[in-house]
C-alpha cells in the first residue's frame, strides 16, 4: 500500500463504528459531521476522533465548503487494501495447492 503501512489501514478498518462510517460515505458520498452523526448514538466528538484515525490511515479526507467540513472517502486507499488482501489470498491458495499436492503424493 502506498505511503501508509497496511497494518495502519486495517487497524483503522477494524472498528465497527469506522466501518459504518466507510459504508455511509461509500453509499452517500461526502458528508458533514452533522450528517454522519444523524440517527446515531455516537457523539460528534467521537465521530470526529474516528474520522481523524481514518484520515491518518489515508481512508478519508476533509474539505471545507464555507463553514462546513465535508468528509470524503478515499476510494484508492480501499482499492489498495483490497489488492493487498487479494495478494494474501493468492499466497494462501498457492500454499494450500502445494500442501494438497504433497498430501496426494
């Protein structure tokens, strides 16, 4: 993964609240803190902390539009994470194939 270690990205994605934020941003596009907290029992301060962790991992970025900050999902970083998981999956498939061949011989 470019410039950000995969462990940081997966640690950021390893929280249920952050996964919900990713889901909402992926579904609806850029959103403000107010919109992200609507209908949730999570406080604005907690959502902000989660977004900062995600920003540090390169998963989101913020942009100011007037007096409102909009948070946007960084799709490239999610694609990088998926690519990393695909590589690991391919390595496991190869290892299992070698094990199966060894057992069958």
